[in-house]
């Protein structure tokens, strides 16, 4: 079977509900195989609702996600979770401990959970995650939850393309993510103060309200919800806030805009990817690269040479 | 004057020592103008030594950098500093407060300090910073210092391509950068425990030594230096550690390798950049993009269409 035939076969199995096929397709996406190019264009079902969950390490993102899965399963929704592991770009090691909790759903065929890790290449995730989201969308999940630690530009970018973004903080969160506060404020649609049985909840709420008051007013003012995810407290109110935000997105036309924007971004990313591959396989590429490595050619000049050669004859 | 003529004129002024020309060229690089393609290939002077300085916000990076400038000026070296501002990818606002301190060197013609900020586009900095470094290199500075907050993949990537990377921590640094510890450990050539007049220095040194003992042994074991940058204490020993590391890089052949790698990366980046530009200006691009936006085409399929069209005829 050719690569293309295999992917078409896996896609058809995935549409038929096979989780094994889905998992294999995501692995192919991680290895930068072209998968999405074979997706049928005429998907009849509603697009998945994309939920982003972010926050500092230890804030309780995984527990909250776990409880949200439970909640949405209670509404008979099919749920997919992509857990983005904050790994060192160097060691490649993933912090998987937290995910173990979500394994309570491992036997539920209507829940699909997958970790994705940074594997070296800068921006690898910023390509693979949106592609995986698109795949899950076409697989027909009602909700796709992307959970990620809210540091770094790449991760913020991933989460901010969600339909609704939950930012999970803790009472007296202050110092540890000080540097990121402004960034989080701008991507949050719902703030979740988790571990709200601890001291400092009121102060934290006051801080958040203060920050919101000071920031530029937008048509949607982020909700602030208190939870104790571990005891399943307040999780229904998080789901309610998500629903309310969805309603706002729908009625304002922003939901359609967001989906349009995601499609265009996917198009541009895929285009770049294909171009890169094409040129790196070009016979002159390695020759010119060698000359750069030996210091015979200024890198930017060499780039112009190879691009002119590839495009010049067209 | 055409764009090309202007850049050639600015480059020639820059080689003649004009800081104004240099500053304008960096602005052009930030606006993604092709500058490096016009660099002369036959630069006769030694390449600049590239020093990365990273660490959590408030660790004292700017103060340390300021003192290092002072130290190297005492050795009659010419120094350039690129200060990467941790801005929200959304607000675009830069945190410039810290830089003010470095203004003590503003009147020294042998010191060049420039802030570069994230302006929206993901990965914008990961292209602009290495390009600016290359430019400064060709301008003949003895040292180029890149200072950045050590969060995020993009920033780690920028700093880790340096010849020597200083990671600035504080006594009892523990919690605030917990998530990043492993990453910092892998990029650090020299750990600087700044604010070493505070409590907890011995514990912090012990922690670092412990982490180093546990990590995979490498031919260069990172030095740990204590400083009080504000009082100019220990800064000479940082410079000494940098020199020692440089000696190691030189004798092991790693310095040549690092420079080779940087040149190749610059070549690959420039190549991608040029291709992207070419295709995005192509007449079919906007037509196909419109169809993607309207949901008529699956984004990845659309990408294949445009790439085939542009490259197919070659």
C-alpha cells in the first residue's frame, strides 16, 4: 500500500469511528506526514467546538479538564483532548504525570485523549497541533479541548485560536506568572480560579476584576469562575460560562470569523510547509548548503541563489 | 534611490562605523526587508563572539549586561547589545524600563544597544534576531550580547545558538521558574547567581550543583558564579568564565561547528522566507485563499493546489 492509500484507508476508518486509526493519523501528523490534504472537503457535521485550557504548571488544568470531560459526557457529547506537554526543546522528555488522572476515561469510547510533545524543532508544535485539531474536527467530536501550559509564544498562539479559552489561575497566583499576566488577560474568555478553597480567593478575584477594569473594554468581558476541580465544585458553572461565551460568539458573528481565520491560517501553514519540503529536496539545495557551511557564501545570498534557481525557470 | 541602492549605501556607511546606518538597517530587518542578501561575502575581521544572557524577569539580566559592557569596554572591545523585549504577542507593548539603566553607555560610540520587540507574528523574532546578529557581526563588533527573558521556545532557541549562554538566577530562585529549570539547565554554559548578597546563595549553589550532577555529563560542565551586579561584584569572574568557555569551544572545535550551524540555519531561514514571499504575492494565492475562507476548499488541499501551480511548471 502506498503512503497515500494508507492515509486514505486510515481516514475512512477514522470516519467510521476507529480510535486506533485516529491515533495513528495523529502520529503521522507529528512526523510531518501530509494527512490533511486527503481529508474530504464535504464534511457534513457541525465543526467541533474548540476549547483552550491554559495556566501555570500546577494550577490544576488537567484536573479541570478531567472534570469537564465528565460534565460533557453527561450531556452525551464526544470529547477529544490534546494535552500539550511542556518539554524542553532539548531533552524531548515529556511531563506526563498529570495526564494519568485523565485515564479514568480511558475505557470510554467517546473520549479520546492524546499527548503531544515538543520534539526539538522550533515551531514543530505550532504546525502539528492545529493540524491535529483539524483532524479531530473532521472526526466529528463535539468538543476538542487543547490543554497547554501558558508560557511561550507558541503555546499562547495555539490556545488563542480556540473558540473559548479558559485561563486557570489559583488564589494568590501573583508572582509566579507575573510576566505573563498581560498576555493571559488578553487571551482569557473565562478565568477559572481553581483551588478556590484556599485563602486569597477574594483578593484574586478583586485583582482580576481590577485588571479587567483597567484593560481596554471589549464586547465580551471575561467571566471569573471559582472552582475546586478536585472536588468537582464549580465545574458546571465553568461549562455554563463556556456556553454563554459560545452564544456571544454566535450572535456577534465572531464564531464564523474565528473558523474562517483558522482555515486561512491552516492554508498558509500548509503552503509554507510544502514549499519548504520541496526546496529542501531540490538537488541544488545541498550543494549550496555545503558552500554556506564552508563560508564560501553569505547565507542570505545563497538563499537568493537557490530560490532563483527553483523559481526562475517557472 | 531604489531599495537595493539604499541598503547598499547604508551597509557601506555601517562598515565605515555609522551607528545611524546600523540602526536603520536593523529597523529594515524588523520590517522583514532583505538586508543580509547584500552583505559582502568577504568580511575580513574575526566574527563577533556571541553571548546570550537569559533568566527570569527581575533576575538582574540588564544590570549584569550593563556591567559586562563596562568590563569589556575596559578591554577596549566594541560591544553590541540586542535586548529582546518580552511583549505580549497581542498588545505589542514593550517593557522598556530595564533598558534605561544601560543608557549610561548611550554616549559611548563603541557601544551599540538596541531593543527588539515581538510584533504580533509568531516567529517574527526568531527570524529577525538572528538576522540582526549576523548584521552586527559583519559590522565588526567584538562581542554581541543577546539578552532575553528565558521563557518560551522561541527565546530559548535564540539564546541557545549563542557561543556562550549565561543563565542568570537568584538565591532561592526555585518556584518561579520551576517549569523551565530543565530547559535552562541544558542551555546554560555559565550560571550566574545574581543578588548573591541575599539569603540562600549556598542552597541555590547546592541545588544547581545537584542538578548538574544528575544530568548527563557533558565535556563542558557549566560554571556557577556569584555576583552582585548592582555593586559590580563578581562581574570580572563572569567574564573569566566566559573566556574559559570560549577556550574550551575553541580547542574542542565546537566554536567552528557552532558558527557553521548558525550560517546553515540562516541560509535555511532565508530560503523559507523568500519562498513564502514569492508565493504569497502570486496571483492565484489570494483567489485560492478566498475559496478556503468560504469553506469551498479544505485548507491543506488548497495548499497543494497553489504549490503545484507555482512549482509545477518549473
